[in-house]
C-alpha cells in the first residue's frame, strides 16, 4: 500500500478521500518535529494543500533538501491565481494542481506520479534481444486490441446526432487525449421537450475508463430523471458500490427549457458551468455542491438555476481545458476561459463561438501537448 504524507487543512475530508482510494495517509504531528518525522519515515508521495498553508515554495524546497524525500514525488494543491510555485527551479520537481479542481483530477495526478516513480526504479527486464522483441510484440498486440475495444465502447456512448431546434443552437467539441479518453457527453430531448445535457469525466484512460464510462451512461439511462440534482443522486445510488476503489466519475448535468430559457444545473465533483449574459456583458459561474459519482453512496447534490435571454449562452466543459498549461506551466484557468466566452461576437453562431474559445485556448497553450481530454458543450439561445 502506497504511503502519502499529507500537509494541509485539519479538515479530514481529503485524507479520508485518499484512504477511500486505497492509500495509507500520514499527517504531520505536533509532538514530532517535521525533519525528525521525515528522516525516519519512508513515504511514497508528498501531498501539500497550499490553500491551507503558507510558504509552500519553501516547504517544497525543504523536502527536496532532505535525504529521505529528495526524490519523492510532490503534488501541491495551489490556491487560485497563485504563482509562487511557478519558479524555474521548482516547476520540474512539483506537480501543481490549481484550485478549483475536481477530485478525479487530483486522484489522477497522484496515481500518475506514483506510477512514474515505480517505473523509474523497478524496470529490470532481462533476457536476450530476441526474447525482449517478442515480448514487446505481444504487448503491442494486446495493447492494440484493448484500444480498439475501448474506442468502440466510448464511441457508443456519444450521441450520433445532436438535438436541433429553431429556438437554440448546440455545438460540441470533443478532443480525447489518446485514442480513448475518459470524457463523454450526452445530449437529448426529454418528454417535456427540454434539452438534457451531461458532460462526464472518468479518472484515467484506456479500456478500464471506457468500461466505467459505459457503467455511468447506463446508470444515467436507468435513473429516468431529467432534473439534474435528482439525476445525479440516482446515478450515484446505482454506482456508489460499483465504481472500483481508486476510480471516480465527475459529472455536470443540465436541463434547459427552450420555451423560457430556464437552466437547471447540478454537478458531481465537476467544474462549474459558465453562463454568458449579453445584456450584462458578464460571464457567471453556475456552481452547486456534490462529490464525484462513486465517492459517497449517500451523497447529495444542490440545484442551481439561471435564465438565458436571446443571444445568451451556456458552456459545459471538462477540466481538461481549465487545467491545461502553457510552456510556462501556467494553467488556462476558469478566468481565461470565462474571458474567452465573454469576447465571442454577439452575432456568432454556437459553432463559431466554440471555435473562437478553442482558438484562444490553443494560442494560450503554445502548442504544448495536452495532458487530459478536452470536452466542451455550448448552448446558445436564439429566441
């Protein structure tokens, strides 16, 4: 069992979340000085919650100076709009998770850092060159088949045709990180003629993520609910005991009434939705509370509401866009995304608005490779 050394808030929600993932968690002790505790403990990863602590950069430097922790991966939760960790001597040593973030993102970062550490120290393959090549061929063939199976599963989750109506426009951009990603989206019309939208993000990639995504989509169908908070509650009830330890699914769910412009929204550990008001020249966040699907079987989800006037728009997205970084390791962030939405031309179509947002995003990241799937769903009210 991997041991995580946690420094942060006295609130035990995050340590309990890590234990739910299957990790052992060690916290700082008031009775034992930190250098002494570190010198006699072998940890696998250090997690620092910079939202609750000061001098985070100094703390990272301290761990890098200690014999027991100089090579240990560090994941640091950085407060919103903080830049203290973006120093040249630290950016290559610390994996920064910018707040706000989803629990699935944090879980993925921790798992990735632990996996990279193990690969760096434990790969001692022996044998003749012919044996190694044969093993590689077998591995590649198995991987190819797994990717094909996962791609087929994932494609079956996406809508073949988007709903259309003369009262709104709907546009979607879906960019999986690899051949198979962890994102999926859904768009349909319920029995009352309202538009039902979901964007989901399964932690991880590959066949296992595709299978969990399929389970989530089936739970959504079985729930038979349109109101977002009720839908998420039912999905979580179905999946609470089924999602494997170490896996989570974040979901943003929306119900839009084209007759009135009414928007209902709820989220399960997912980024907020963005609402563009042309009259107010403002982009607001629809937040709401609720843990990721599969984290707490008794979880509850709050309902948020807004109204779109003609010309207004609503954007649902996965955290792959807000957490993507440029070459200076600065995240795109919700503020830049909101600004890009606000700069779209009033007479633009939904597709043109989405293209403008992605153009801004691509210019910002300076051709830096993406590290996660990027999914955006945009609704524009026409009348």
